[in-house]
C-alpha cells in the first residue's frame, strides 16, 4: 500500500468516526467517496482518477441523502390529551373557560355545546392549540 492509498483510507476512517459521533448522513456520503478513492488509488495508482471518482461518489451520495431526507414527512405525534375529561371551573371570556385537567388549571375554548356550559360541567378534550385546550361538552 502506497502513501496516497493509506491517506485516502485514513481520511475515510477519520470521517467515519466523525459521522458516528455527529450522526449526519452527509458524512457517510463523504466516507463512501473516500473509500472509493482509496480503492481506485490502490488499483490504478492514479491520484486524478481516485480524486475524480471520490468527488462523483460524494456528490451522488449527498444528492441521494438530500432526496431521502426531503421525502421523509415528519409524522404528527398523537396528542395524549385528546379524549381526556376536563371539568369547567369558571368562564374567562366569551367562549373561554378555566378548566381543571390533569391535576392543574388550564385555559380552554369550547368548540361544541357551548350553550350547555356551566361550572362543574364535564367536557371532553378534542384538541389543543399550543397551551389552550379545545373542548366539546358531553
């Protein structure tokens, strides 16, 4: 193994270690390019062929990683509050109430059955807007 082949392989190993500690997919593309560079340097002895192939593999890997990353749609997390029961405490506005829910008081807006709203009534949580509960009276 000549010095240039060793250099390509050492660089691939260093970048791989960085990838493992940082967790970015793009460094894997660079690692693959460096490995291809090391192999071609060893097989052909030509630095220009190794560098060109390494660059092409790195660019292709980065493009693939970017496409995969963009294709992933973040999944909406289930709201554990939906379906829970809240007790109306006191009105604080037109359709806003202070409610007891999960051992503390929350601000809430009644989205269904507002005409039946009264203190101590039980409502079901049907959603949330930031820290405002959305309620439907039962």
